[in-house]
């Protein structure tokens, strides 16, 4: 199945009433695991790589892995930069033919965010590549729900931002956070619904790891377009490696270690996809 950009996949998902998993991958095993899960469940997928992991692995290496994954899978696959930190990093991924880039300048002032995001939109759209940006603050998951709530996305500003930048999807702050939660997350479903109903582009929720299943299902029911998940995969990966190394010792067979890690990530991906496709038609 051919590579697709975010816009094509999010449109298809909207028509078929499911939310797209945007699963963070950073090497061959994590990528094979999430693509295998999507293929088995016959659902399009966005695979994306966190900005620091792009720095670690190289955009060209990730692009080569993505290309093989997309070619070998039977579903639409998009490949993206997650939380791009600068116009330069976005440009690198655009030049490497990713099909989506996120430019995250949410920590900058509004005008800078608009100005720089527009530059990325111009470059990306010229090549049919989708752009995601972020408004509000998505904290780390060791913060309290009260602190996380201070970062909520303002719907009025969000509508203006989307019109002024021409982005294809918007990441919002509605109570989720990145990482493993210290406290039970408190999702503001009313705010999420207002954003989904009034912002003129698909809405993306970050921090999809460790969120109670019923909350994920409710977000899908309300109509989120894309759910980003990272930590759950990486924790499953390292825990599986650690289990084999504990059982078999430091000279454990490398294929046994890596295949256990890959299988653990695939199992998490299947579960997440099951939640995201509860209302699929
Ligand atoms: P988690 O690592 O909390 O799942 O968040 C992933 C994410 O939002 C990537 O953009």
C-alpha cells in the first residue's frame, strides 16, 4: 500500500468514524511492531518519530525504514516528525520525504508560532506533506492535574491560529500529558468537544500512554482525529528486553531479546488500535 500523508488518512478515518493511532517509533523493531499491528487490524496508521529520536537515529535512516514498512504493509501508512523543534528540523524531514511534520512552537509567543509555522506549511504543502502544530502547553505526566489544566488550549485562539497558519491538524491541551502519569489524568471533555466542534481542522490529542481505556474511548466518541502514543511502547519494549536479560543473563541471544521487545510493542499497539476503532463503520 502506498505512503499517505496525514490529511488523506485523517479524512479516511473521519469517514469511517475511527481515530488514527499516531504511534512513536524510533528503530526497526518498534516500527515493525506498530505497522504489523495496523496491518493485522486492517487500519491506516501514522508512524512518527520524536524530534530527539530523529536526532539520534537520523532522518534518512528513519525514512528508509518507513519506506520499507509502507511498501510491505497492506494499509495506508504516513510517516511523521513528532514535536519538530525548529523550521530547520522540519525542513530536514520534508527534504527526506516524510509525509507529515509537526512543528511545535507552542512554548513561543503567538506571533512567532504563527510566523514560523506558516514557513513550514509553505514548504510542506509544496510537496503534498501535511503539517501539525500545537497550541497550549502539554506538560509531562508527573505534574498534577491542576498544573496540567493551566496549559489548556484556548478555543478562540485555536480557531484564529488554524486560519492564520493553514495547518492540517492541531495538537491541543485538554488534560493529557506526556509520559507515565503520577496522578490519574483528568480530561476536560467539554473543552475537547468545543475544540472538535469549532476548530476548522482535525484535532490531535498527545500523551495517549497510560490514559484509562474508558477515557480513550470517550475521546474517540467525541471525534478526536489522531491520538499520539509513545511511552507505552517504549516501556513495553525495554521491559521485555529486561525480562529476557534477567531470565537468560547478559549473554542472552540477541534475536530472542529483540523479538520479545518487538512482540511486546505489537501487543500494546493492537490494544490501542482496538480502542481507537470501537465505533468504526
Ligand atoms: P506519550 O509518550 O505520553 O504516549 O505521548 C506521546 C506523544 O504525545 C507524542 O507526541
